[in-house]
C-alpha cells in the first residue's frame, strides 16, 4: 500500500480526490432522487422512469461539451458555473413539482446537462499534481476503485434524506455537487491548470483513432454493467430471494474496489495498450459464468469475481488517454469516456429488460457476457492503440 500512502501525502492529492468524490455523489443520487420525487408527487412509474432516463441522457450529452469548455477556459469558472446551474435545475424541480410538466422536464434536463465533469477534470489534473508515472497510475487506480463507493453511498443518502421529504433529497443532490466542486476549484492546482493550445479542431479528441477505440470499448463495458443492474433483479425474482439483487450488486462493487486497489499498489511496466487487452480479457471472462445463474451461494462467489477487473480496466484506460488525446483536448477526451460509459449503461438496462422478458435470467446475463466480449473484440480489431498520431498543436482533420 506504499504507493497509495505516497500518493495521498502529496500536496492537494487527498483534497482533490475527496472533493471530487463529494461532488460526484449526485451521479449516484440523481436518478433515484428523481424517481422518488416523481412517485411522491403522483407520477406513475412510466413518468418517473422517463424523467430519470432524461436526466441520464442529458448528463451524457453535457459532459464532453463542458469538458471542451474546461480545456479552453480552465477549471474554476466552468466547473463552478456548471455545478450552480445543475443545482438550480434540481431546485426548480423541487419547487415546481410535476405541474406544469414542461417545467419539471426542463429542471431535470438542466440538472443533468450541467453536471460538472469533475471526474474528467480530476484525471486531467493528476499529471500536473503528481511527480511520476507510478503515482499517476496509483491515482487512476484509486480513483476508479473509489467510484464504486459513489453508487453504494449515493442511494443510501437519498433514502435517508427522503425520510424528511423527497424535496429535501432532490435539493441535497444539487447542493452536494456544488460543495464538492468548490473544494476542487478553490485549490491551487485547479486554479493554475490550463489546457494546452491546439484543441480548436471541430472533432476535438474524436480525431484520434485510439480515443475512438477506447470510447467504443467502454461503451460495451457500460452495456454489460447496465445489463447486470437489471439482471440481478430478474435473478432475485426467479430465485424468490428479495434481497439478492442488492447483495449481488454490493458484492460486485466490492470486487471492483478490491481489484482497483490491488492493481494500483505497484507500477505496471510494459505498454499500457497490451495490458488493457489482458485486463479486458479478464473482465469478459468474469461476466460469462453469470449466464449460468446458479443458486445464490455460488452467485455470491461469482459476482465479486466478475467485478474484479472493472476498476483496473478503467484505470489502464485513463493511463492511455494522456498519450492518445490530441493536444488541448485531454479533459474532453476523459469526458467522452464518461459519456460512453453512461450511454452504454442506459442501453444495457433496456436490453436486459428485453432479454429478461424473452429468455429469462439466463438471457439477461448472456447480454452482459456479450457486452464484455464485444468490448474485448473492439480493442483487438480496432487497430493498435498507439500514442496520438497528430503532432502537438496540429489542427489536421481526421481522414
């Protein structure tokens, strides 16, 4: 654990990681807070689900847009303005309720679109805060592992706040985003960071073939995770064990956390793109046995193993981005990965429902396995992931 201790002792490292995790809690809270709020105000499940989906899609659309603005104008004013706008969206929903519905929809869209891309911003900061590649790799690994806590703690905070009122849960979601953002943007590294010049090309980081391959691969990983979040409910119903879905998701998150922490303990030599293929192979191999959908004691063993390679895959992907993103586009590149993951997860949730209705729990988990395999095939067939082919400052268009 020496690598983590060295990393956390660095000036601002603990503050940046803690502030970012606090500011990203709304990512694990927003969807549930919106659903509970809509149900409490007389909305049906269809409306509640639609508003939650709009929130997720708006967030996916906003991340690369705000990330590009950060590359051009720096972090503090862009992140702070977006966090305040997102909180205003949540506040308008809490005050207006569901009537008139267009106002509620507008509040949800604003809250989602202006979610501050703290995740992308932090990853852009690490190389300027940490002195060596080993500590940057440790930071990426701990960052990837820690995000599992967001989706465990976030819903618990929403449920606790909703005991006061659903409005309180919605308002708290926005306020936590502002609080965490201010912790980050008031720090010296965030104030001093500037994107490099040369990022004015219309396609931004998407002109890098390697970035496009990573985006496609992470989309399929997102599909697998989105499928699993629904498939475990199908499994719980099939096995008549009401608590199974929550237990299995918690075990998978625990496996991902353990895998991420273990991966970052020591530097990983050799080309990162080769390492990513090996890690993605492990991730796909972990998802495939879930199709068996065995009795719960066996699933309790399989699910943490299926999550074991998730955080290492993400950490290794983050390591590649710095070398693949064209100059001046690194924050937007990280934001595109967040978007790809979110869009894939939303698609996976929808596919899991269709597969579950058509083929039951085995069919639902089969789609998760397919997502992992397709992510691996994308890396293998997408061409070697090499450093950015565009020289610094180039504005050449991709052909």
